[in-house]
């Protein structure tokens, strides 16, 4: 198996297992077995579990934000619609049977205090998401799109966390209503 295929299989397996059960609950031997990658190749691709966790989070960030942006572009015809489409996408994602909350918040909660790589990946994801949402807010006639973007990010993270803990994706719909109120007040 070539290094690219091994890396891809390891990241696919890590994403599935880490997201389902948590980073600390999954050992490297289990990842090796589940991915079908030899131990030697695993450590050639990822010299430590920390490297694998960071790789998983970085790839998940890219995929997650790409899926969100694609949905927003397809379903938002106006600046307001694009911002609200974020919450519609969240609802669909939170309603997925495999939904386990925010992978970045989960990983940060497990390892953020002891792993600079995990903390950095989580912070980078949240920063990129805030920049994306703020960019959408900049399309509106608002005085402070940065403030609005920050407020909407809090609603996004709150909806994801609430949906994960409660098992009810309706949190995203409730966040959408709150977002509409914030947008109306900011564009008032």
C-alpha cells in the first residue's frame, strides 16, 4: 500500500472512530487494525497519535466548511438568505443519525489542555468559521459585521452543542430564529 492510500485510509478510519467514540477511547492498534494499514506504515504516516489527531481535525475542518459553503451557495440567493442557510445546513447535519456534536469542541474537551496541536486545530477551525460567517455578514448593510459574525458563531456553536447533548436537532431551528432576530436588529 502506497503512503497516500495508507494516509487516506488512516484518516478515514480515525475520523469515523474518533468522532463516534472520542479520541482517547481509540488506540493506535485499533486504528491500525480497522484501517488495514501496517503498524510500520501507520507510524511512517503519523509518527504519533497527536499527529494523527491533528491530521484528522485539519481534514475534517476542510470537509466540514466546504460542505457548509456549498450548501449556502446553493440555497442562499440574498445575503440574508445565505446567513440563514447556515442554520438550515446545521439542522440537516444535526439530524444525521451519526451526529455527535462538534468534533473540534469534543477533541478540545478531551485534549486541548495537554495538546497544543489539538488546541490549535480547534482554534483554527473556529477562527475560519467565524471569518466565513463574518464574510457573509459583510454582505449585509450592517455597521459592525464582525460583531454580528461573532454573535452568529455563538449561536452556531450553541446549536451544535445543544443538539448533541439533547439529541434534538431542533436547536438549530431555534438558533435560526435567534439569528433572524440578530440580523433584523443589525440591519434595522
